[in-house]
């Protein structure tokens, strides 16, 4: 069955109250394909629960910069990151670190590439893809 409706969300940052409200609204509209453009955890207080919800409810989650930091880096030398790192389980951190940096979605006759910040890096914003043409 072809996908006709999708929902995109991003930058949950452990704000589970908002995440649950958005997911409930999406479900009330009958949309079943939910794509998360990253930054599931970090900043907010409930990163582990946000990871659980994203794993359970999102068709695909791509890696954001906070997901990358929390999931792939040794944070012992960064005391400001310790609370968020320890709030996550080892499995949460592994999952965040294993997220793809992009995902291609075919929607009708269109191919859509989804990523967090830019096609070059989860840390670089606004970089235009070389040799790309704008969508019409």
C-alpha cells in the first residue's frame, strides 16, 4: 500500500509531555507513518522515555547532533553532559549511536531525503547539496 500521508517531527530533546501530545494528534488524524528527524534525547529530562517512544512509534528516526553526542562519544570528560548520558541506558545510547544520518522516502513520484541538520553533517546547518536542483 503506498504511503499517502506522513508526519515529520524533530527535536524532541527528552520533552516527553510534548512528544506524547504530538503523537496523539498525529494518531487522531489517522497518520500511521511518523518520521523523526533527530535529537530524541538531551536538554530535556526524559531522554530514555523519548527513546522508547521513538523506537515504538516512529517508522524511521534519523540521527541528530545530540543523538550523535550521547550515542557515540565518551562523555566522561564533559561534566556538563553527564546527567543526560547517565539518564539513558546503555541500550538507549547504542540505539542513538546506530541511527542513520539520513533516510530516503519515496512519496508518490517524489523522493525525499530526510536528515537532521544538513546532508553534510548532523552538526552543520544550511549547507546546499552540490549539484542539486530545487524541488518544483
